[in-house]
C-alpha cells in the first residue's frame, strides 16, 4: 500500500504544484519544446507529466514518474523539453507530497517520491556528461541541459544532508554527477568524503559505480573500492552458480546466503549507465549488405474461417512502436481502465493472482484488437500481439507482426548496435533486443510459424521469469 499520510499534510499547497514550480511551468513555452513523442496519440505532453508527479491519485503519480524516464530521457538522450522539465522537478523537491512512498518505475524497492525524483535528476546529469552525436538539434538540446546544471545543483545541494537515507543517497548521486560541470568542479573536495562514505557503501550498485567513477575523476585513490566491488561480484557469482546447480554441494547454503543479501536497489539496465565498460568503443557493424526488411505472410483467402486464419494486410490495424514508450494507442504504465478507453473495448479474459486478501491483475486479452496486455502492480508493462490476426506493428516502417521469424530477427540484428547485452535469447530461443524492449516469439499458423512480437519494459526483459504460463502455452 502507498503511504498516503504524507499526501494530505496540512501544509500541502492547494495547487497541483508548489508556487515556484507552477510559475516555472507556466512561464515555459512548452509548445515549442517537444519530448521524444510529443503529439502522438495517447502520449501526455510535458506539462501533463509534470502536474501528474504530485497528483492526488497514486496511480497517476507513478505513471508520471515512469513518463519522465520514457519520454524525457529516452534512449540516452535529452530533448528540448528535458532541461526545462528538470528545473520544474527541482522546484518540487521540498514539497511535502514528495514524502509519499511507493514503488516508482524503474526501481524495484519502495522509496519516497523525493528520492526517485532525485534519481531522475541524477540520470539527467549523467546524460549531460556524454558526448553528443554530430547533429545540430542534439547538440543544442545537450547544451541547454548542461546550462541547467548550476541551477539544479543549487536546488539539490540541501538534500545531501537529508535525514532519510534514500533521499540522501539520491541527492549525493545527482550532485556528484552535476559536478562534471567545469564551473561546479571546485566543489568536489567538499562532497568527496560523503561520496566515499555514503555512496560507495550503498546497496545500490549504480550509486557505488558513481562513487568510484567520480572519485577517480577527482583524483582520489579508489583502489580499495575497486577491490571491494570485485570481491562482492565474485562472491555473488559463486553463490549464484552454486544456487543454480541442483547436483552440487552447498546449494542450500548458497540460496540462504543470497536470500540474506540486501536487495540491489538500482534500476534495471536502461540507460547504459551502470556498465563499467560504458566508455568502450562499440564494435564494428556486421559486414555485408543490410538484409531486406521482413515481409508479412500472405493472408488467408476471403471467406476462410478455420482456426489458422491469417489476416490479410488490409484487415490489420496499423500501429507504430516507440521503444520503452508504447505501441499503437497503448502507453506503458496504463491501467486496465485506461487501456479499455484507448482501445474502446473491454477485455474478454482477465487473469488475476491472489496474494492473501489482495488480488493482482496478471494479463487481459482484448478479442477485437487481438492483443494481450500484461501487468505488474496494476500497470501495463508488456503487450503481446497475435501473429495471425493482430495489428501490424511497425518499427522504422518495417512490419513486425505475422512475418517469418528468421527474417525479422536478421533485420533487427543488423540494425542493432552489436554491444554486449543488446541481444539476448530466452530459454525458448526467442531473441530479445534490450535496446528496443522487443522480443520476437513465434506463433503457429497451421504448418508455419509467424512472429508474435512482445513489446516490453526493462523489468520484463527476462521472459522466463516475467511471462505467465499462459503466454508460454500460446502457440
């Protein structure tokens, strides 16, 4: 349950945002500042996201936090709306409503909203340190983001001494990354002790990485921190190897040891930000010509009504896919009610699991749209599209639904930057493209198989543990 006691404190401002944040919001020409998907159907504009962050409805707050990541920091990039949004978010930090706790996407553990907003500002600061692509618009967006760092530092610094440990860690992480600004660099000696004693000792592996990277950049000796991290990783690897081996000695002991370890509260890999090899140059692209885009299977003849009927191209709805944002009219983070309104139909099948007195929605099937929506904590995290009759979903104008699986896989492999972790395979052999949040499963159509694409958030990429048994049994 969400701690709602902080959402109705007597000194809570009456408006959607505190006065300083509201003034910043109203003084910005947002119509000239798009995010990654501004104007697309079902995708909120930046002012709607920002007002949602402190909304009274817990579900809207949680979705707004997810939208900050998906729409304003998408694919390791900032956009024209990102820097102004960061300034508004920083004005919200001292609002008492940010003390409400929940599980905020993308991190697994409960924490105050204030801590997660600081984590988002840390992700923003992390991106501003990177080299931009040689593109005029990208360079301009990055320059605007870098120019905001000094104002953000002034508004975040006070939280580095916060009494709440999660808020303190997040504020220190954001501050350490903001000090990459040359004008702020002289403050590094002031923060270095706390970065070493607090961040370097965190259970959050991303914070530990920030501590090592920043301290090294400031000329500090991090030999002990590097050694401790290597030893920790080696211990975890050995324990996992023992726990996964039912025939080896020490399995039960390893399982108990792992259960007693504190949960790593870092977000799933989403911005390439926790990898120690993040600055390594990418491998060269595959040799040979680019494969032809996949082609859809020929539909069944008119009037055919057998169990393996394949919809013709003109029968399929046309949807587009934006990685980690949404597919067609569906936007990740939606509730079942919001999906029902977007599709203009109710689910024909809904599956729930029971946890004591509570029940949790697992998935819902929509017969007219021919899709399955899968949920976690009541919010959309995965969409599976029926290979035979579902909508035609396109990426870069190429079809993903109802195609020959090998053709789709070859085309996606060629367009994906060949870096470690960008391509995984499920135990069933389904390719999973982590930079896209896309898995290609197969679905039977008589004597042939066709692509059943799955569109995923980061914490769904491990298909084996994420998908319900009904999805694995869908042939």
